[in-house]
């Protein structure tokens, strides 16, 4: 059987560049080489497409030295039209073919990759790809519009206010009233960033200005959200096959014991104070309801491929916090862990995603 040629696309211009590299390292180390030929394409922080190393160790997540795509001088070119799927690379030796590509696996987190931009590029040149399409990627990246769509679908979300720097400057008293109506504690987040980058917990309104500045450093649109008291539960979603509905994993729980919240350091740099428990301890009825909500949320944004749905389990029920349309994908991340505990190994999960991407085709 001929191998499928897969472009693994990672790095990128967002603040989550290194996490994308670490995710790619995990995939490079686990992908079934008997079935797939891998072309590793890195995106530098400046947006150059370069031919990268195929060595998983090159992208290990070390807190002292985060992995990065370095500009090595090569330049990868996409097909020039939908008439061909051939990719090329130009380096000091000249230009050579990388072959006809079967599918692209964009392991990109954050803006300029997870937000529909790369997906749009791939659709323009007619290449099949893994994961969500342009609309779902754009919606999932923007917390304000995710909440708007979910609320419209009858799914509970935390109360929120979204503000721009210009709006805040034009009428600060109005926005202060709106923000303070949310109560304390509140969370201040960039509207279009992930992995808790630029997120602050505000326990006193005197902390608000600093929190807003931290968030505005990441995005021109900032979300202020009511704090929700409840257990932090996550589950993973995969697109159904042959017209069937989305499949939802068992749940995992983020148990925060010594930190204010599940921040970037706890997620990726093994900082203390957080424990990940999978499967989470839920009653059968609770798990059924969680899976129903996750499936409904995935469908509400027009999800394809995969997503992770993050919720709070409160005394009143489940409240959806976020949808992540390209969740962390290292072997120890919650998304593959939830599927592992649902009977799907990490290599099998990679194969499943690629096969669904191929079957979906260029959208």
C-alpha cells in the first residue's frame, strides 16, 4: 500500500509558537511511519515557510529552552493552482520537488493558524487538511463570538463583556460600569488567544487596569468574564464518520490546588499546583449530559475534525468555558489523554484525524 504524504505544519506567528512546536514533536514521534510519509514544514515567527527537521527530539518541550522554528534559509512553496498538489522547496542547492501532497496537518495554535487563516490558504490551493474549516476555526479562536454562538444555541456560558482599547478610551465610565456589573472575581482574557496567554484573574477592581493592559498586549479585543465556581472539566470531540454525529470522549478534570487558575506555566511547563485527572469522577447522568453539550457545541460552530470542550460543573449544571479547535496535542495533553482513556491510543488518534482529513478533502 502506498504511503500517504502528510505535510505537518507547525510553529507560526502567534505567542503559542513553542507549544505548536512541542505538539509537532509529539506527532513526529508517534505517527505511523508504515502508513504515512511526513514532510515537516515549520513557520518561523516572521511567517516564513521552511523545511524543518524530522527529529522529534528537536522539538522537546524544555522549560529552560522552548522549541522554535529557526529560519534555515529554505523556502517551501505551496501548489501554484488547484491543478496540482505538488509542493517544492528552494534552498542553497536550488529548487526541488517535495512530491504530491495528500493532506496537510496544521498543528498550529493561536492566531495566524488556528483562526481560519491557514485553512483559507489551503482551500485556495485545493489541499485537503486535518481539522476545522475556516468558519469554525475563526469562531473558535474568538471567545466573544464563540460565546455568542453558543448562547444562541441554548448552551450556558459565563456572563461576559467585550471591549476594545478605543471603546474603553471613548467612554471609560460606561465600560467600567459594565465590567463591574460582572462581579468579582473576574477573568480578563484576550479575545483571540489560547493556552491562557495574557489571562489574568482579578480579585480586586484595583487590579483591573493592569489586567487589561496584559490582555491588550496580545489582542485589540479583550473579554472580561464572570468567575465561575465549579469543577473544571474537559472532554474531546472527533468528527463522526459516514454521516454519523460527533464522537465525544470520557471527561478529564483539571484540579487546581496551589494556583489561582490553570495558567500557561501549569499547562505546559510542569509548574506545581495542578493535577490532571482522567477519567474524571462523574456520575453516568453527568457524563451523558456533558457529552450531549459537547456534541451540541461542536455542531453549533460547524465543527470538523476535532475540538476540546472546556466546561465548569457548577451546582446548577454545566457552563461551557471555551471550545479549542486545535487543542494541545502532546502525548500528555488532555485531548489525547481523554481519547486514550476512551480506548484510542495516541498513534491511532493521529491516524484517525488524518484519515478524516483525507476523506473530507479540500473544502
